[in-house]
C-alpha cells in the first residue's frame, strides 16, 4: 500500500536487522511492554509478524512495515480483538530519528482508512502508556477520540503505569 510519501508492506524475513536496531533502542522500548529487544526476541517477534498478512486471514492480524525513501522507519499493526463484531486494536512504532515529519500520522491514517474502508471494521482502539505524549498526539491527529485515562492500570517493567485509550468508529469517518 502506498501513500503520498510512504510504502507500507508486509514484513519479510530480511527485516530482522532494522527491527532489532529500532526495538532495542531504550528510547523506543520505554513505553512498550517489552524491554529493549535482544536478537533472540527480534527473531521471535519477526516470526510472529511474518504470519500477520491479512486481517481476515487465520491470524486476524496485519503487520506492516513503514518505508520512507525505501528505508524501513517503523511499523503499524492492526489485529482483531473481536472478529465477529469487527473490532480491532492498532499499534505503531516509528524510529525517533524520523519523527516530526508526519510520517507516523500518514502511516497510521492509511491503516485506519484500510481498516474502515476495506475491512469494514466497526471500531478501532489504540491503548498506550499515558506518558507517551507523542503517541497520544498522533492518535488525536488521525481523528481518534480519547475515551479513557486508566490510572495505574498496567504493571510493566516493575511499576504501575497509567493507560490512555483512544478509539475511532466507522461512523466517525463517514460523519
């Protein structure tokens, strides 16, 4: 799938190197559930992503690499949380070296368009660490509404963390 500046594609076996560089970065891992990735964890996570090629396939998930100028700069994932009712969750990671140019907004916007226009989803949710203000701003920029701020709702990396929940409905896109 292509946008004005980006190419979004399924993961490939050769993606381990850039995934490791991105997800082993402590700045990236700070707000994620995993500690910075090891080479072993990278191999496991890549194997999972390789099978996530079709939201309506067996996995019920889509994992896409975000390429800018033919270089992987992040990824966006979309997966069913309730397939029967067409409800999914979305998550994204962008290399901080490529931040501030609207690339994540463009990529996430494209995946949301795919979710609602092609996959006919009813609702898409994004949940994040409340300290991750760039992701919260991104969720708002793409038109998601903040529905909740859950206080100390998630135990991660030895501490309680607040969680923000954003969502978008199909009706939000059609007016």
